[in-house]
C-alpha cells in the first residue's frame, strides 16, 4: 500500500504552533505518513517537508492583504498545481481563514479537506459557514462552544481541547531569568506582548510603551518585551528609541517572560490565552489602521474580542480597543488593579476557570488520531 501523504497549511505564527504540534503527533501515531507543509521553521522541526516558507506572510486588515496579493496568488497556484498532480491524500488547513477558505473553495472537494483551528465565524462574517459546509469534510475545533455552533449548522465537527495546554510552560526558573535580565526581585515586573505581526507591533507597542512610562512614574516598575523569533529586531529598535523607558527583551520565550511578570499588557490574539493559562493578571489591547478598523468593526457580532472573555461569557479582563486604547486609560486601569489584592485574586480565579474549560492536555494527539482515522476511510 502506498504511503499516505498530507499537506498542512498555516500562514501565521499562532497557527503554526498548532500545526507543528499536530504534525509531530501524527508522526508519532504513524511515522509512515508523509507530511508536506506550508509554514516555517516550527513546522519543519515537527517533521514536515516545507514546500513554501510563510515567513513574513501574515497580514492584518484588508489593505495589508492588498500589498501581499502577489505572494498569495503564487502560493495558491503552487498548492493547486500539487493537488491536480494527485500528490496528497488530504489537506489540513490550520487557522489563516482569509487564505485557507478561498483555497478550500478552489480545491472544490478534489481531495478531502480538514480544517483545524476554526475561523471565528461565530464572531463575525457568519456567511463563511456556508463555505465551510460545502468545501470542508471535517472540522477539528478547540472549544466546546464551537463544536455546538457547527453541529447546529450541520457541519461535522469534533472538539479536541486546546493544544496550548501542552505548550504553555516556562523553560527556565523565574529567579534565573530575573538574574539574567538584571531585574530587582523587590520591584514589580510588567510583561509587554505587542503581537507577532509587524503591523500589530507598529500600532500597539507605542501605546504599551507610553502606558509603561506612566506606570513607571507611580510604581518604579520593570518592563520585559516578549519578542517572537520570527519578527525583525529593526521594528522594535525604531519604536523604542522614541520613548524614554528602559525595557529588556526575551526572544522566543514568551512563557518565561510571563512567568517573571506580576502583570501584563497583551495584544488580543493567541497571547491572551497564553497569559490566561499562566493565570497572570493582564489587560487586553488592540489597535489597527483606521480604515481597516472601520471596515472590520461592523462585521463583529459579539460584545468582546478577547478569547478569554468570549469563553467566560463575560468580561473578566478589561479590553482597550482602538479609540479606547489610550496610554492614559491603560496605565490608570493597570495601576488600579495592581494596587488591589482582591481584584488581582479575582482575575487569577476567573482565569483558572477559563483554563479548566479548555479541556485536558493532549489536544494535538486527539486531533492527530482524528486525522489518522480519517485517512483510513
């Protein structure tokens, strides 16, 4: 019998975390399955043969998509060419919905297509469910409420829990990192997580740094920025030199940065869930270009954007979005919470409940078993 071959497609760092964990788990269950990947170094380390490197491909907003359209067309044509050649037995799309749903439509059921890490169709642009129902054979989702949503829409969906439960843990001891950064143990540490996309960092990091200046005036805090491996140092250098604030960097070790922190300012996205799993009190911040925001906002049908608030069904973490994301408001709220032990404990307790709702560790293994069983049929 010929070896089974699958193609895993992701386009952003957060999706690649899930894709690489899935690829690794598939290889453990069945080493004979050949995995090709559209991704980057993480997916390659998990055993996938990279057919297209997605470094620098992630986008934020309609106008950023326009700039990178040529790359998207090249990638789409490359994948379709391989599909027509009969190279794969199945394709697994991971997050990256703007590209992946269009690709699924173009593949048009030529080969079985699985979607892992659902687009947030329950939050905005619900019409995409029709595309999923027509072109996706199997949905593998992270949250129970997503499974119920899809079942009501007549879509085959299985919930495996969240793979971050297996990933989110510090790599070094807290005291060791404090020493490496020359941080004082008796001064508060605030972690800044301004996102992984260049456009996010350019919009959100200046807000965080200015808020940090205001916080520092009151409580003499120390600041650490969690820098993803794939982002350029130049982006940070150009921004930080405009602010009179001392910051240290931790590269590729977000969980270590959170581990030493007493509080965090976090860009809305995967990092929100990472901070929640580590049960660190934090604020959610998000800002995008005005035209992108004006085109995106009317499509949002839910009251919150932070996934912890969505999962909890209420606002457990304050959100500072777009026009509300002012350094003055952010710093005032951070100082208010930091000075209130009861509020800090409430946050930790609520975050613990969110973590418990994510299921048990082993999500990638459960997803891999679904994929392997799917290939057998």
